[in-house]
C-alpha cells in the first residue's frame, strides 16, 4: 500500500523552516518535468534511477512513491533499477531495490521470520 501525501519528517521540517527555498526547488522540478515530451510516470522513473545512482535512500523512497502515484507498477520500478546495473553496479542497484521495496511494501513482507525456541 502506498502512503499518499505523507512526507517524511525531515522534509516537513525543511518546508516549515525554508518555505521559499522549497517552493523554488519545486518550481524548478516542475519546469524541468514539463519542458519536454516525457509523461509523469517516465520522469519519476528517470529520477528514481538518478536517485539510485547517487546512493540517496531518501530520494529513492520519494521517487518510488511518486512513480507509484503516477501509475508505475512494482515491475516497472524494479526494471528501471535493474536496467542501470551496468552503469552503477550490482551492489548499488541491490540497495536501491531494497529502498524501493521499503515503499512498495515488499521489503519487510518477504523477509523470513525467525522462529523463537526456548
């Protein structure tokens, strides 16, 4: 399940402390997105790949969330990240996949539970 419009606490603090700055950053992002023919889903997938390339867990979370909200499937998100393996390397892609799964909801759901023995 995707948490819609729930921004992380550090982002909310930044928005409160530096509202004009964040407004300008958002305007830049919007201008870049609308400057060409790519649709919202594709631009979010491109930004997801860039976030993975710079090892930014927070940005991978953000762009995974935004990609899902714009209609991307789990498979499209995973494929986006897998496609950049030869560019950024397997360990970085593996980390990015786990960060994306934090948002998608699979990260915790697929981990095996340890049984307790007493």
